[in-house]
């Protein structure tokens, strides 16, 4: 389908060579970052910092060199893929040249200072400690948003979102999130009542030896379709998916007492990994050969983990595999019990521990607060109170302290504004893609119950993976499902899973 | 002792920043190369090639940029270390600018083509298959040697040696090798007679479980002084030492039936690793902060493996550790038996299998042949006959085919001429350093018998490691031992070890 970039346009060809080099350096940095988390001895950290800084500096230099602007002005591209590639090159160049070096350096310094103090403030549940540093981060993020916005013709907050998920704006997100808030206000008490009436789940009793967990996780990743001739599974404190499309590396963290953590985590990361593996190889290391953004990426991890692997059908298969691996009483491994264990709705303070129904509430809260922080209307001093009020409104609970409130996430304290919506856009897109997939594959549940994910992954490959970054978020959804973001598929999914007695 | 580079000279400071970046990219490439051997899934190879090529290209671009020549012309440096650093920068720049790009590309292509066919020719013991490709490699290597020689004011072959071990020339090596040849002609039959009279060694009977071998190897590396907060020990097909001074990575290959292979190999690589660890941290990623060359590096692996760890004293300690790890009959683990097993003189065809007494003969053969190939006097067509005649003269044996003769090593078939002498220069330097160390540490044997390598490694650190690349090979030996290369220490070592009944 995708062919290697080719053009008789010399300027475009030079750009392809340059962006190929930039892409190769990005891949190198990706492996070094993976290594830092999964392999590096602790004493290697300072040198690794120098290595990554050198690569980042060189990437930037290659991107902003004067001849790039000339070639971008002169270049034309034949073919839709080449045209998209050129558009993305121009976009990357506009972003790279939008900020003066002095601002980039000030941001890096402020983020680094704030992030360090945030760890202490969070540990001590003491927002006052980090407040002045976060104020500086926000002040600079506003400058950054203005500068990106001016360069890209976007509003300041949209310009930050664009850095994580191009092709979707706050105007797209706002009504979708408002509708979800209304739906949740009615649905959540119903789900809780149904769950309470059902009674508690039987626990899975460990220990679950790490070696067996590792084998099972690798086998399940292979079931999803991961080819270990092009992939690794390792361990790190915080699980992630790194590497590059021909050499994708997922990590997890094994807990001998809790088999679900690594297993569901690996299925999640395998969804990310399959996206990377399926990107168009003919455009490797070119902008159009990359993934379409963070929300698109999250849609692929969540469609595997949440939509497919936590479905009743797949839990049948997974329960058999778990019991075969660990033995003992088969009763807790029955699909219905796994569903109770792994699909439990619960109002909580912590986003990363949230279930799929309440998770969007945590994101909606952050989206509204960060948008107000960037566009004005909220100051850092007022953040803790606004946070607590917002969570009370969304979930009816108030954090007892800021460690369980506005200090819980690293994002803002490291200068990342505009990222949070991606989580929920991804969850909604996953449901929307799953609904389209079910129309295309009427036998999907039978396939999942048999552990056959090949038809699903083939469909996702064509619909999403092989599209690379050719389409922005909304266009990708239109291509894959026939409509732009529609939260009705997500609420329908949740209703079927949590609101049926 | 060493302080961070500093100077009021703006040109020197710019060069330090630039070479720091070049050094960081080199470190990044080092980790990626390690990863390719020790971690990478096979499918990642093509992308890894793109990544390493991009990094090599950028290093080269940074080195040959026009402003480098200007800064090198303008720069002055305060202090001996800074002056040496500047000298090495000029040297690196001269080498990088010596070859026209067209020649660099032709060499890369010819080497790659030849190397591929060499694997088939070696498998088939059929020199004719690779001959035309090797002729092209040699033709280009002659051009390369001419160009480097003109840029550096060295003879063509010396200019190639300089790429691996600066500070030593063929004129230094030739008489040293000739003297060794004469010594060996007398010593080898004597050593063989003594060995024969002694009777065979008792074998160490496995299996030796890999997990236990791994623990023992790590413990022995730690005994030498390796700090695993700054190091890793992993597995790869061909053992090596990679990484960088604060994050050094050694690999080995475990054989359940043969414990010596991994154990002695790890001790060898640990010698390399200790050199890297001990390089002057104040000049990290600067030319003067690197090791002094390949012969200097080999001296550090061999002084640990051959001089210290195969000594009678250390074999006492090692035998106890081996028996403690694997149990069974203690008799074969006695030092005298380990000495018979691991210090066995044997005339063979294969360099990498050779003992320390006959190994130099293999190197002398290659040194003479490759010098004649580069400087004229030998053509590729005549190589197999010259090889066989040379080995007959040196060791009194003739290879039955070219796979056991001139096809056995990759070096020439991959364009590496001038490297081979480093092995034997390193072995000789190791003996010379050991003799000096014994004068400084009269209790060395008692220390080694107790597994206490700290005094030895402290001495080596001061004498060699902490000197970085400040001194060339001969100057480094003069600094550390009071004299330039003197093979008498090596033959004295061999005489004491092999010629005493």
C-alpha cells in the first residue's frame, strides 16, 4: 500500500533525506531511553543525560537549519502520502522554529526545577512547597502556548494539545466531555447499585511466581499478535512501550501477589506495540510514517486491553490460560469472576487507579483546569480549591489532601499541558473503533473466546496502524469508522458492560 | 588529578563543547552497538543500521565543519592536559579530513561486499571466491594509507596503525617481533618437552549450570574491582566490552560443559572494563579522556587475565571459588592442575585459540603480510602461499586449507589493516607493566592468592587508566615502567611460566 517516498522534486528529496536522519536520531534516542529505564546501571545516568541532550540538540539543529525553510518553500510532492509527509514536515518545522531558544531553555530549567520539588511536595502533601515553581512553569507555558498558537494559527491551548494529538481542538473536546459528565451523573449510581447487588468477587490467591508470569505475559502478547523477532518484553518500574516499529520494546513490573497488574499492563502495552509494528514501513523514520498522536496511540492500547481483553469472551480464554499457568482452584478463574475483579467501578481520588467509567471524570477535571490555567481564568494559587471543587462536582468526593488531589500527577509539574485529554479521547476512540470492528467482524466474540485476535488486529492494521500520521485524529476516526469522534459508542459500551444486571 | 577542561581561550572552549557533543554521540553509538549484540531482537537490525549510520554521519559532519579548522588554528590551551586534548583534537580533525568522501564511500562499499563473501569463502575453504573482492579492498586500503600518511606525515602502513594505536610505528614493532621469533624458535620446543614430561591435566567435569557460572563470573569481576553500579554483565555470541566509562558493559558466552571459557573471558573483559572505568572523569567525552589505543587496551585485559588471574597465586584463590560454586572432587580445582589446563602451549592454526606463547607468532605473520600488502611487495593472489610459508617458518606447521589459514580472520576482509600488532604489543606491555607492578608491590603474589586485587588495580589506575589518551603507546610505557616497549619482560614472564621444570 505505502511505497517508499519518491519524487522528482529535488527539494522534497533533500527533505526526505534530512527527516530520515532526524527520524533515525529519534529512534536512537528511543532505544537509549528504553535502556535507561530497563537496563542501565544507576551510575550511567549522568552520561546518559549528556547523550540524550546531544541527540536532542542535533535533532533540533537539523530541523531549524536555514536550508530547511528554503527546501520547504520550494518543495512539492507527488502522491497523497508524499503530500501528507511534506505537510507534516512543514508542521514540525513551524513548531521547532516557533519558540526562541531563550524560552526553550527557560522552560527546560523551570520544568526540571519544579519537577524535583514536586516529588517532595507530593510526598509531604504540601502544595505550598511547589506553588512558586509551578507558577513559573505556568507563566512560561502560557508564553509557549502563545508562541505556538501564533505560529500554527491555533488558540493557545489548542496549540499545546496539537503537540500531543494533532487534529483535535478544545472545541471538539468540550461538548463531548460535557455530555459525558451528564451521562456519568446518572450512570455511575446505577452501576454501583448493580455491582453491590452482585456481591464481592473471589480473590485470585497467589503467590504467582515471576517466571511463570513472564511466560504468560509473553504468550498473551504473542496471542495479540506481537512478533518477538521484532519485540522485547522487559521489566521497569513504570511500564511503557518504547523502541521503534521494527524493534518495539514493552516493559512491565511483576508483583508476586498480583497477577493482574503485569498481565493487563502487558496487554495494554501490546496494543501500543502493535500500532508501532503496523506503521507503514515504506515511510519508516519519515513524519508520515509515525503514529497519528497520543490519543490515537491510547485508542490502540485501550481497544486491546479494555475493549477486547476485558470482554466476557476473552476472559473465558484468559481464565483458562491463567489456571493452566498457576493451577489451584479453578473457580476464581471463571470469566464471570474475572469480570467482577477487573471491571469494578469505584469512585476514587487517583486517576491512574481509576476504572474505565470514572477515569474520564479525572481527565475532564484536568482538561478544564489546565485550559483555564493556560488561557487565563485560573491562577496556580487557586488550583487546590478548584481541583477539590471540580472532583466533588464530577464524582461527589473530595480529596483529604493535595497528594490525593492536585499533586498526584507529574504532568503539569513537568510542563506538560494539553496531554490529559488524550487519555479519554483514546478511550472513546477505542469504543468507536470497536463498534465499527464488530460491524465488520460479526463473529468477533467467538474469535476472542478462542483467543484468536488475528481478524481484529488485521482490521485495526488497515483502519489505523497502516495509516501512519497521514490523518489527524478526527480524520482518522472518519476514515476508520465513518464518523468523527462520537462518545455514544463509548457510553453504549459502558452501558452494556456496567448497567445491565 | 584531572580537572574539567577550562581555558580562557574562546576557540578552545568552543572545541571542547563540540568534541563533548561528538563524544556524547560516540557514547550513544556505543550503547546502541552493545544493544545490537546483547539485547536487540533480530528484526531490529536494519533500523539499527540506519541509526548508527546517522550517528556516524553526524559525528563526521561535526568533526569536519569549516569552523573546526578555524578554531583549531586559533586555539591555545593552558595546562598539559588541555594541550594534549587540543593536540588530539587536531589529530582527529586531520584524520577526518584526510580522505575524500568518494574514497570513504568506496571503502565502506568494498569492505561490506568483501565481508559478506568472505563468510562463504571461509565456510567453503575457497579463497578464490573472495579474492577479487579482497583485491579491491586492498587497492582501496593502499589509497587510504597513502592519504592518511600524507595528512599525518607517516608512512602508509604506520598511518593505518595510527588509527588503532597511536604512538607506535612499524619501525618500533619490527625488531621486537624479530627478536621474539628467534626466542620462540628455541623456547617453544623446550616448553613442549617440559609439558609432555609433566603428563596430562585432569579435566574439570561439568555440567556447570549457567546460573552458577553467571554468579561466579560476576563475583570474579567484582573481585577485580568492577562496580556493578556502573557496569553490566550480559551474554552475546562474541564476548566484548562496550558502553562508556560510567556505564561499562561486558558480555560473555556460557557453555555448560566448559566453565573456563566464560570465566577467563569475563576476567579478560573486566580488564578492559577497569581501564574504561578508570579514565579521567574530568575529561569525559573529550579526546584526552579516552583510552590510549587498542594495544594499551589489550595490555589491560591481558594483565588481568593472563598475568594476574592465570598466575599460580591467583589460581589458588580461583580454584577454591570454583570448587565452592560447583562442588564435586576438589582435586582438579587445585592450582597446579588449573595451570596445566589453562596454560597449555600448543602449535595450532587458529589465532583466537592460541596460547600466550604461540599467539605472537600468529600476529607476527599477519603484521608482515599486511605491511607487505599495503606497502607493496605482496599481492592478494600470493597471499595463501605466503601465509602458509610464513606459518611454517614461525610455528613449523602448514594449514591443510585456507579456512585454517588466510581466511580465518575477518579483519582484512573488512578492511582493517594495522590492527593485528595491537594484540601482541598489548601482551608485551602487560608483561612489562606486571614487572613494574611487582617492583612496586613486593607482596603481589600473597595479595593475588588471597583474591585481593585492589593494590594491583590501584597501581594500574595511576600508571595507565587515569592517564587517558594523554600519552601515546611508547610514552605511556615510559611513564608507567620507566622504559619504552621492551619484549624482555614478556619473554622473562614466559620463561618463568613455561620453561621451568
